[in-house]
């Protein structure tokens, strides 16, 4: 029995059919949402994100941008005023 709370899978070549009414409802729903000002902002930000990710990749490969490797907790100096606690095992 179908349970909308579960995840399902299918083959990429499986075919699903819908009638014109179903197709129209889905199409008009997408268009109504995508026409909103908020959706337009999100789509614009998504395009900007693609650009910055491409530039990040380019400059990482050129060696201009380097991965930041964080120090281990043991070698970090605690911030001024931080209290240290020692737990007994």
C-alpha cells in the first residue's frame, strides 16, 4: 500500500502517464509559483551561486584559493576569558 511518508524509487526508463487536466494543474501550479517575486529572487540567487561556484573551482585549480585546514582542538588556544573544564573518567 502506498504511504506518502516513505521514500520510493523507480527506473529512469519507467513511463508515467497523466491526462490533460493533471498536466495543466501541474504546469499552472509551477508557473504561479515561479511568477512570484520571491521565486524570481531565488532563481536569480541560484544563477549567481552557479557563477561563484565556477569561479571558486577555477581559482582552486589555479592555486589562488587554497583549502583552509583547521587546527585540531588540542592545538587551538582558547579565547581570552574562556574557562577550561577537565572531566574525570
